[in-house]
C-alpha cells in the first residue's frame, strides 16, 4: 500500500495536521492512535502498510496503551503481554484494592 492511498478516520489525529504527518518517521504515534481510537478500516490500512515486525517492535516499546488495545495486539502478534513496556510500567504503579479503577480495569493498569 502506498502512503498517499492511506485515508485515516478524521477523529484519529485531531491535534496534528494530517497532511504533514509522516507515518514513516513516527510509526509508534500512528500505531498507538489507531489501536486506541481507530476504526477497523484504520487498522486494516495500518496492517497493510507496516510490516508485522515493525508493528510488534513499535508497540512493544510504547509507554502507555489502553488495556484492551494491549490485549488485542498481544494476541495479534502472538506475544506475551508481560513483554510490553506499557505493561511493565503499569505494574510499577498499582491501584488501591476495591477502587473504582480496579473494578473497571481487571488487568490493573494505571496511567498518569
């Protein structure tokens, strides 16, 4: 797939100029936005543009990632969730037991 053929959803990059976004230079930024806020069509475009190894390497080094997106990408890349940087960082900041966040976040991720 050619870079000029990619048409992401308008809601993904609300804070940047889409026309000046260099998806080759900032793959981690693009992948995080697509995983957390993208539609299925955005994900299909990302998968066809980036090689699987690039997707895996870039996402494994993200500091934060939504728990559902992390679970999905771990299954998609057939990797252990504990190998991801965002999972390790989340384990350093556990939540209090029986808190609202704990009940709605069964994996125990915390984000600051």
